[in-house]
C-alpha cells in the first residue's frame, strides 16, 4: 500500500484498486481517462466481451444443437411424428453422419414433440434392450427396458410436461420432461451375430403415440436408417447459433436456467425475438464459433484434466469423466464439470446413468483414444496394432469401432462396418487369450479377421465398448494396451 496521498485524494489510495492510463493486455493496449475507458477502448472491450460470450455459448449449447441436429436429420428420413420411427435393421454403417454411433446393436429411434402432441406414450415389449429418453438439452428423462423401471419385463411409459395433472393410468411409468422435443432411443443386441431378432422385437412391440389417441393409436411406421445418407451432426460454423436459436424459440422458457438463458440473450438469442445479428456481431460470432469449435476439439481429443484419463500410463480417455450423467464434479460440491459435458456431447449422443454408473455385469462402459502410444494422432496411411489382454471384462460382448475425427461418425472405408466385435466376428486370438486388433489401409496377410480398415489422408479415433462390464474394468486390474505403430 502506498502511504502517500496522491493528488486529487484526501487519503492514501491502494494502487491495486485503481486503473492506469494505459494497460497492456492480450487484446492490445487499453486506454483510460482517470479510469473511464476511451471510446476506442470501450469498443474493443465490447467486441471482446461479445466474442467471449459467443465462445461460451458454443461450449454450453453443444447438447442443444446436437439434439437439434438429430431432430433435423431424422425428420429428413421421415421420422417426423410420434408414431414414425427409424431403425437400423441392418445395423448402423458409415453412411449416416451420427455422433459415435455403434455397429454392434440395433437402434430404434423416435422423436417426441409434447407441444404438438401433448403427453406421449411409449410402449416397450418384454426383453427390450437398454433404452433412454433425453430432453431437448440432452438431459436424462427416463430409461426404458432393462435399465428402466420395467427392468426388462416390458411396460408402458407416459412422457408428460412439467406440472402435468392429468390421468396417470395404473401400472404405467410416468416421467416428466421440461422440453417439448425428446429423443427416444432403444438398443437391441445381436442374436447369433445378426440384427434380425431385435429388429423384429422392436417393429412388432415398440409403440409410440400421443396419449390422446390411446383408444385408437396410429400404427407404427418404421423407416430403415441402415445405409442411408443423412446428417444428424450439429454445425460448427455460424449456423450453429441458428440451430440453438431454433431450440430456444421452440422450447418452453424454463427449459434452461436463467444463467444460460442470459448468456444466449447476450449474443441475441432470445425467445420471442428474431435472431438477427448485425454485421459486426455476425463477424464476431463467426470468429467465436471457430474458437469454440477448436476448444471443444482440444478438450475432446487432447484432454488436460486428470479426470479424463482412464489410466496414468495409457492414452485412453473416459468419454464421461467424473462418472456422473449430470456432469457434476465431486457429487455437486465442485459444481458443473463443464469440460466433461462439452467433450461428451461433442463426440457422443444419448445421456443415461447406465453409461456412467458402476453396474457390474450390466449396462455399458467405454474407452476412448485419439492418440497413439507416442502421443501422435492416428494416420490413416500407417499400420497400428492394439492388444487387448485375455479375459476382456465384458459379460455380454465387447467391440472396437473406428471413427472420423472430423465428423465424429463412423470412418467411411471400403469395409461395410468399420469395427470388430467379439460376438459378431470370427476373431483370431493369441495363445495366451489376448487378441490383437490391427488398423491400416491394406488388409494384412496375417490377422485379416482382426483388421479394421483406415484411409490414407484421414485421421481416426477409437471407442472400446464393453457391454456388461465386469469388476476388473472398474478396479483397473484389466486395461487395454495403447495403440502402437507397427
């Protein structure tokens, strides 16, 4: 503290509470007239503030834009009413752009619109695989089937808006969603390595319809999504904000909290008002979305926080760090785990506790890797090898799927499915029970049955999925090797 009285004051003023006439910063020199910004400095600071809020809006609104991307992509395939659903009856190949979709299960997908249809019914048959309903901000609403309250015995669910005081039929499972749009997605396992059983189960037993039509519901209409060219991935340019604006205009005011609503309002996304940024703001947001997108990619592919690491000595990452589907850090004491939420929704879809909780022998767990053993991104022109030790901890089965880092969707190669699966494929195992998965552009002379094709000039990354994960996964006594150049 300066004990001398400065000119203009009657008492000593701590220097730390004052602002010099000139301040050097990362955005350039800031100038002040006795603490008041000059006109040019104020303009520079407002541009920077708008930029910061544009970046934060991108990082915080990825879940909403991702759900909007799904809604638009599915509507383009005819999934535009409650009773119209899509199904990957021949599994999900690399044609559809779908964030880290798997090649291992049959997907049945429907979109609800409670604003349009009112409370909506979902009937799931006995033996139904894991299913989930997520709201327009990709928040968990309820599980269906095996992880849901019907526990795989089949049941009828009613999805209602907040404050619903209407009929609740006895024996039904009622779940409240804060949003109009909701995703319904159910996964079905292969039987004898084929999708036929789950496809038939879904097409004959899953029904979705408005509650108001329960006495005479419309017949389900199923559209095959296998092999279809479609995009369900959100934008990474200025139109990202337009996607988010559509969600804000569509959904009830209370779908997000005041803080998030205020952040979006600060860049011009306000319910009931047109999103019409002027040229200055449009230029700033175009820059902000580029930085936001780059930041999301840094968080996703080059994580810096310890919680992202599955192991201290491997490159494998946890796609849902923190183990909380609400993305709360330390059970909520640490607030929202913002980077974990951004990373998860930037590369993945579907949010359910079954993907985060420790459920030995049930549910699923995941490992994600985008760098080789030396810390370098994968090169589609080179060969690599991954060794999975014996006794892979999966009660049901495990799989390796390869993805494109640009689209975060399955890598498009000459193979029908860019993956290997312990139940579907006739893999070659080593004498000690371990298995080597090989990656490269050309089929190898050895281990051809274990090969996943890559593309010269393209990068790639991998998800390891364990269906029915066992204790050795959770306690870390079993762990996959790094992917090594070979």
